[in-house]
């Protein structure tokens, strides 16, 4: 049955996830794992939350979001490497694992782009998945439902005995991780949502590529995404006259306006698209919690409103909260939502695929702010609201 997702609740949920801190991990001990040679480090261009090292076993993956909260994974790419000793404090991962469990929709495109969707064994809240090839597997009963609550069903995960489980660094991750480790199931903590640069988020496909034994393919995919993003940014920067239309983002929830901070990936996208973000003076990597009067003072005259939850029309938006009608962007009909591309069960591709395809998100924003620069482009995720 298709599930309904009220716009403001979906938007708030995403922002609360961004606000959440990373709380999982053990303090890295002085061990073989913590002294991996820097000479074998594979350089990352944008991502700050993980490191990869080439080793005799295959690869070592280190995830690091806060000092002292590192996780180490020994990725073994062949059966012969199994005889090599495991560094203290690390978890073994076998790149040929055919049974995987993911827990966030943003992780799904990593599998589909790498042609590995047939390895997905289980996932919580299956209706949130929009990817056509994965939905096909779900319809065939090949993906197990791990529950529709806020946390995946731990007993089901243990019962299916996956090669590894990928979780995101928010919520009660530490408890889940400890219980799965006790069941000898490796847990990979994905922190892409903490990356401040859009391309940093996309670069996490390299971590998944290493885990799947597909690093070369992941490198190639990311290179194409990076090239597309930089080309779009150059196109936006070629705008003559220095015109940067003002942009407001976010919506109200219980009298609090939630909007991306200056250091967020959304603010970076607006800047790269040639826009002037009205909250660019407010520091923050995640979501800002602002009062309505402050927002009205700074954004009443903004030319564009981008990211206004998932309302289906201006009438619905204005009727939901009449305060929205006080903004120039609303009265001029320049309000855009990320609802153009939905899955068959109502999930939004923006929240599933957008992290991996910031190049497409950027082109959408350019088409909104400087349409003459993207006349040959169609929208991927955004659409304009009408009455």
C-alpha cells in the first residue's frame, strides 16, 4: 500500500538527521590498524569522512567523523588473503559477499550504479525505495522487510546472516553496532550526510566500491559525476553582470523555520549555481532552527524559494500555513520543490539519488536561477509549484 508523507514532516525528518551527531565508535587504539602506511593511502578529492589504503589483503577502510571515533575495516578481495593476520581493532569484510543489508535510501544508488543491486538482501521501510531495479527485486520477494519503525529489526538481520551491514551515523547506531558485532556481523558506518561539499557526499561511492570489490568502477562513476558538476559550475559562473538571484530555503514546523546552514551542501549548491543564499551569514553544516520573524526580515524579498518540502501546489502550501504568503517568492510563483521524480510507492528520488548525483541537482538549480544557461536541460528532481 502506498504510504503518504506529509511534506513538512518529511522535510523535518531529513533535517533532524542532519542535526544529529555521530555517536558510534571506539577510540582507535595504537595498533597495526591505526598505523597504516600513508604511502599506501588512496587520495580522496572532496570526502573528509573516510580514508582508503591499499594493502596486501585488498584495502583498509577507515571512517572518521570526530577525533577518537574511528572505525577500521579490513576489506579482503581474495580467498588467499584470509590467511593473513587481522589488525587489532578492525573488522574483516569480504568483498565477494553476496548478502548485504543497507539501512538508508541514500545507500541504494551505490549498489545500482555499480550493478550490485542483486546483493541487497534486506532493508527497513521498503516503500521508501524508489530505484526501479531494486523495486523489481522487492516485487519478486527477493528483499526482506526489516520493519517500518525507526530502527531495523535486529533479529531479522541476524537471522539472514549478511556479509556486512551498512548503517548511517545517526540515531541509536552504537547499540545496533554492538549487538551486530556480538553476532559476528560487520557493521560499516556511512557518514556521507556529514560531508560539507556535494562532491564529498558523492565520493562515498568509492568506499562502497572498495567494500564490493568494485573500486575501479566506483572511481570511474565518480569521475563522470565530478566532471559534470564542475562543467555545470563553470556554466553558471559564466553569467555576465554578476547577477546572483536571492534564494530562501526551508519551511515552518511548529513555528520553527528549518533551513540549511551556510556550511551545508545545499548552501554550496546554491552558490555554485550562481545564487545568493539569504542565510549565508549563518554558520552551520546541518539545519538551522530559526524563528519566523527573523526569516521574514531576511527572506521576505528573496526572488526564489527552493526546497519548500513536498507540497503539491501553492494553494496547498498557503492553506497549510498562511504565513508563507508573506514572501515575494510565493506571491510571484517562484517556489520549487524536490518532488518531480517519485518512486512507485511515493519515495522521492531526490533523497535517494541526489547525494550521489549533485551534478544533476546543480543543473536543476541553474535551470531555476539562470534558465538561459540550461535551456537544453530537463529537471531531474525539482519542479515549480503552481496554484
